């Protein structure tokens, strides 16, 4: 678990160094947004995590619900660990999708719950930044 977290941080450091070497592609920006979103969730920095989502989108609201759930577990010690792998990024104009495979572990005092999941994350370009949203938001 610590090894994957280390690899994610190492990847982000590499991206920062490579940013001085040329233009950052949309694919790299999308990977960064997804990685930063999950790092913020791990740190329980809810405002930062929500900042990576389209405001009031389903993903934004799900992040709020997850925050409420974690807050409801206090005063217990709560530790959140998201570990994700990102595959198959597809970009069509101002929309993108990325296939995510990962796990969520919630550690509360001495108990832990792990849930493995996979599926697509959807992103939308807003003011030249990529933001996470839910595909269902297109039809709102």
C-alpha cells in the first residue's frame, strides 16, 4: 500500500520536472486531475477534492456525501486510502473519459473495510482546466 502511494507521489514529481521540458498534453493534465483528486480524498481535504469536480455535478455531490459519511465516524480515528490505476484515456473535444481500477480502504480504529471497484471517470474542460463530473450530468 505504501509502495503504490510512493509511486503515485513519484509520478507527480516526475510530471512536475517534465513540465519544464515542453507542453503538457491534455492526457497528462487528466491523469494529474484524477491523481490529485484521490490524493485529496486520502488526505480528507474535502474542499480540494471538490475543487477537482464540476460544481454541483453528481461527482461533486458524491464527494460531499462521502465527506459526511467519514465525518459521521468521528470521534473514531478514521483513515481513508484510495489506490487507483488509470487506463485508456479518451479525449473528444472538451470531454474525456478514463478507465479507473482501484480500491478504497477505510480504517476506523482497529477495523478496516476494503472495496475494489472499476469503471469510467468522466471529465469536462472548464476554463482550460479538466474537471471530474458524471456522464449523467450531460443530460441535466
